[in-house]
């Protein structure tokens, strides 16, 4: 059997149904093998290797199994790097294959920059952003390296792996029965009894606990278990931005996502809590703020994370860190029938905060997103790009049954939404809505041809404010409104998206500044572009000024209201519980 055939069979046997890539000389054997095995697995040609990498990320995010992308050596391999980094920082299980020049063409130890055409030491470049990467120098190693790569992509905190395979190795003949296998390393057993005893003690002593859900919950495919826990505990829940869709805005226990651009209500609740239970969240600076002492100032912190490395960055000196798989942790809670008693007074405090802050930050883009989301059918999938469009979706999109939203989070890569939507479609085979800004859509606009070619039911929504809105806002705040390279006056322009749609043969709809989304009806079973024209300047509010506590976001709310909310406690909340909705200060 040819090595490239073995690779394709391996992926198909693991349940991978679709892979993404771009042709090149050093992957021709792999391409040929995909061609011969189309009854098992489908290889799709993108129009840029970065887009193929993003499509693999989207596939993995929606499927829960590794996404796969391939590219040729040299520029093909380097074009994958942004997607590899995205998978690394967002813990997305992905496998990347790069073709490499024949072993007899490689420069080896020679002190030349390059010997073979398009030769590139991709392994050195991606070592810091992969869980495992290797140059496969012989076909005899292919089973071992594939099994090891698959294991690393899926075990613990998930992430990307890369196999760099020379062209002549791809065409080697091997006997599958004689290939060396990989033996998985045994992980140390976790003393769950000790962990749960410590956790239970803190939970029982807390009066104002809050559950903080991070993206690790989605990566571990534990959304259903989390929802069952929340329903059982009736505990106030907040989330990171990437996990806002896990519980859903209509759940009475959910109060929004925290952080710099987060919901005021969520930030206030964390500020007033006495125990924060963090499940699978990195608690990065955008979540907790620059001054760590301001984050849940009066609260104890328990962090449950599968990655011990994340726990080395302490948020609080006395925090309790539990390195454990979230799935295992949640199963143990269910097995032990652990159900804490949550104070009704604490719930009342959360409801009052939510009531008092309702509508504080509703602006037209948020309204457009909220209304648009009401038009979408159940089970539809959503991707966003990076910038203001991303935050508006996180702030205002109302998820229905079966809907999921996928981001480029830690890496924050513009151009993510459209190719990721392609990957999401092939994993779910459900319609996808891809939200974009006028800047991000142009990063991988060539993938419109993919959507048009395959007639994929992907709706591309372009929120067009004729600007790079997030950076334009920074320039307004910190650079005396010098809009260099972010608006027309500074050299940034956008095309006529109606003509773009016409060129790709896609249906096009325009919602202008005075139009009402409520009056429109759309079908989502076909490819289409919907442009929503926004009047510039646009803003993302609330927004945290550097150094302030999370709950004190811009634009600042009335100081009387701020103080009132901060001084709410378990005693004076009883006045409000009896119907007194006036200030309790």
C-alpha cells in the first residue's frame, strides 16, 4: 500500500468525512489518494491555504473530532500558519499535513538557505504553536506518527498537530501489517474524592456563588451536562465571550458574558459574588481586567481546567486550582448527587442588578443582531469574524435550540468567519450564517467561489460601517481621531458588495440604515449575501477602560445607580424582595 493511501484510510477509519486543502506539487500523491477514495472521504479545494486551515478549524469546532487540512511545501505550508495558531490558542483538535521536497533534495546539514524548490523548514516554524509536529522521514514510521498525532490532537487540552511528509515518502510502498504502532502514554489517576471534598467545602460555605463557563466546556463537548447542572443547582451563571451560547440568554440562570466588552450585569454579579467557580476558562486579561485585585474582589476562586499550564498564571493568591478534565469533573458531581442550596436572597440580588441595567447599552447594531437572530431557524450554525461584528453577536444574538456560535478567540484572526462556516457546514450539514465586518470579509473573500461552486446553504452577513470600526474607535479615544488607514479619509475603502455578489453569482440583499429587519423574510437553504449598512461611527459598548474594575465600564452609568448596585447585600435586598424598587442606599 502506498503511504498516501494509508493516510487517507487512517483518516476515514477515524470518522473524518471531509478535509480541506489546496493543490501543490509536493502533495500530489496525497491528492491522488483522496481522489481514489472519494467513497470514504471528501477532499475539498479551497482558494487559499489559510482558508483551508480555518475550514478545518470550523469543522472540528462543530464536529468535536479533528479537522484536517493539507498544503504543499514552501508558501503553501506557511499560509497554513495563521490557522494553526488559531487552533492552538482556541484548543481546536486539528491535523495538518504539509508536503515537503524529496528527501534527496533536502538541504539537510548544508549551510545553504534552500536546496529544493519551495523547500521550507515548517517544523521549526510551528513548533511553538502545535502540540506535536514531526518530519516523517520514512514510510515505515507513518502508522506510528499518525496514531501519535491523533492522540496528541485529542488528549487533554486539544490542539493542532502537523506532519511534514516528503513527496518520495508519500509514494513509498508499505505493508500495513508490519508498521510500528504508537502506544498511548498513561495519564496519572486523579484523586477525585479529595478534589470533590475540597470543592464541596468551599461551595457549602459560600453565600453568593457564581458559575463561570469558559470555552473549554464547548471543546470538551459537555454543554448538555452543564445545562443539566445549572437546571439542578439554580446557580447564577456567567460565561466567557466564546461560551455565551452554552446556556442561552433565555435561561433565567444566565446573566451574560464577562470582561471588557461583556454584559454589565455579568460583571456586577462577579463583583458581588463570594465564590467564583471557573470551568474551562483561561481568565485572560480581557476577562478579569488588568488589575487582578479588582476581579471578584471579595470572592474565593476555584478553577477547573484540564491544562495545568493555564493554572500557573494565578488570578488570586489563595485560589484553588483543580487540574481535571471537565467531563470527568461533571460526571463526578452527578454521581455524588451534589446539589448545593443557593440563597434566594443572592438570586434576588442578581435579578435586581439585571433589572436595573436592562437596556443600558442597546444600540442599533445590537438591535439589528437581536432581531436578525429571531429570524433564524433552530439548529442553524453561526460563525463570526473578528472586530465589532463579533462582539455585537456575542452581546445580542439570542440562540435557539441547537444553535451554536463559533469564533476565532485567542488568536483573533480576521478572515475567519467565511472559511470556518464552510468547515462547520461539512461537519453539521446544517445551514450556516457567517457574520462579517466589511474588513474581515475581504481577508478571505475568495472563498465566496467555494460557496458558489458547491451551492452551500451559507448566508454571509456583512455588517458594513465603511470602516475598521474597532481600531477607528481606538483612534478616537487615544489618537485625537486620526483615522489613518481605518476610514475612507485615511485610505481605507470597501467595494460594492452587491457587485461582488453578482460576480460570484450569489443572491444579494441590502438592509440600509433606515430599513427594518423585522419586515424581511429570508430562506436559509441557499447561498446568499445580506449586507447590513450601518451609519458610521459605530461603537461597541459597554467597553472597559484600562485599569478600571470590570463592572465600571464605559460609558459610565449614573454614579447613584452604580453605588446602589455595589451596596446591595443579603440584608437590604429583602426590601426589594418585598416590592420596594426604589434605591436602597
